[in-house]
């Protein structure tokens, strides 16, 4: 159990300590490389990432949310950073029980023992900006209560400024990271408003709760901007599900629902669930996919979203002219690949990686358990040439998070899925904008 550093001074000290550790690690590595001639930075990146994560864990809030946003390989953090930062999604120590009681009293007017039939003081999940507790209403209904860490919203502006400086020290000189961090800031302001999340829960429940997908229902009378109460969804997360050695048909069943859920969001071009890490999904005892967190939902500008979708068929068709045009529209390229050798190398990499990424849409079914495909994706994401700086429109930070998160989830699950419906859906949407 930990306290939450809520003042600008307390948080500034932790950011400063983090920056010191980063600088110290890289300085020590440089001296060793001079003495020993060693150039391999893998161990260095991992140690530095562990140090950053350890300090950011104390900060929670904005700092961890930025780490989480960059945790799925975006192409501009070392792989070791991405792997370590995935822990920001679920391995955060909870705040102490007395603070939990105080927050509920402050937000809902009474201590939990007076509001609920029972309340579990042990958090069942703890992440970047809040933790979740299980409880039962007086009428016996099981509920989940998400409690925001104190001072999170108030620290956003100062944390963003400090994190901006820190990430610029990690990224190559001259990298333009500001639009990406600004996008995270805008999204985070919404994520820290639990009334907004409650309304999102209602909208997604209306759109997607059916015989295959279950979502919670918001309980507004027991919710505030900092406390969110919803119906409880019973189930297990991906890791726990896999420990039971499920049969292939069972893995395929859940994988298909997961695949279809994300593609069905494209159908009406409305909000998209933009937080695809495994902690936000459950496999329920009755065979449904539980979707349990709606803090990060995005509605992308239509022109960007349609161009992003066009990347799939364009790569599959190997239409070089159309690929180049889309890359320019989506700000993937920074110069003409025909006149800039480094840009040409980057363009060729993106073109081939794009085809690999589009491969699941090539046939009527696809096996995400194929180890050759897993290795292919892994090698591409680990070996981007020329630059490790941010590339592409700022909205890529969430579309990539959604799409790569989908692939990583299905690859870990080892599911074989049918792509017939999703291809028809994509064709229908793109035909409308042809």
C-alpha cells in the first residue's frame, strides 16, 4: 500500500530523480563502452526502463498514463522500454485502505460500510489513475467501484510539462514529441472525469451488450467525477484464462468475439474503445467477452480515420502510388523518398511492414497462433530503420494502440479467426467514401 504524492514539489522531486537515473545509466554505459568496446544497449535500455517505471509508479496519474500510451510499440521507444512499460497497465501497487475509505466518504457522503451491504477494502485491480474495489449493494447486486487516486486531475498540467522534458531526454535530439504528448493530455483530462466515463459506459452498453459481449452498467447515483460505480462483470483476464490450458475451439471462440467487437465499432464510425490492453477484457463463465473499462474512448476525425482504414487494402494491392499518397496524407513521411536515401529506406520498411500488418485481411481466415507471423511482426517492430522518432499523425498513437493491441492479444491467445465479416464491413465503409 502506498501514499500518493499530490503536490507539485513532491512530484517534481520524483521526476528529477527519474531524470537523474536516466542520465546516470547512459553516462555509465558510455564510459563502459569506451573501456570495453561494448555497443549493445539492450541491458541498458531495460535497466533504465525499470528505473523510470519504478519512479513513475510512485507518481501514478499522468506519468503512468503516458508510459501506458507508449507501452505498445509505437516505433520511437526502445523495445525494452515498451516491454517494461506494459506493467503500467496492471502492476501498480494500490493506495492504502484508510485513504480509500476517506475518498469514498468525501465523494459519496458516507463511509463504505454505510453505503454498501459489503465492501472489499482490497483492490481487485490497480492501474495508472485509479483502482477498483468489489462491493455489494443493499439489494444484493454485485458492483465494481473505481476510485481515482487523489490529486490526479490537478497534477496533469505540471506532470505533462515534466514528462515532456523527460521523454525528450530519452528520444533522439530534434524529435517532435509535443503533438503526441498533447494528445495524451487531452485524452487524460477525459479519463479523469468519471462522469464522462459513466456516460461512455452507457453508450457502449447500448451499442454492444448482446449475446456475445457484456459491458457493465453505470450507477450514476453512486458516482462522481472521482468515484465510478458500475455493475460487476464476472470473469478472468487473458493470463488466467491461458493457465487453464483451454482447448483451441475455446480460444477461437473468444478470439472471434474480440476481433468482431473491434471491427463492429467501425461500422457506424462512432467512438472506438482505444485501450486494448488485456486488463480491460474478461472471459466470462458463460462464454462472453467482458469489456470493463471505458475511460479511453476516441472519436477520430473522419478524414484521418478513413485514410487509416485505406492503408489495409492499399498495402494488400501493392499500389505504390496510393501508398505514397496515403503516407503523405497521414504524415508518415517527412521528405521525398525518391530524393532522400534515408527517407527511401524508411518508406520501404513501412511499405513492407504495412503489407505484413494487413496480412490477416488477405484471406477468409487467419491464424494468430502462427509462430512465423508472430516472429515477423516482432522483428518488424523491433527493427525499424533510420529513425526512432515519432512518425505519423498524432492520432496514430491511439489507432496503433487499438490495432496492435488487438493483434498482440490475439497472438497471445493463439486464436484462429474468420475475417469474412470484417472484410465486408471495411469494404462497405470505404466504398461509401470512394
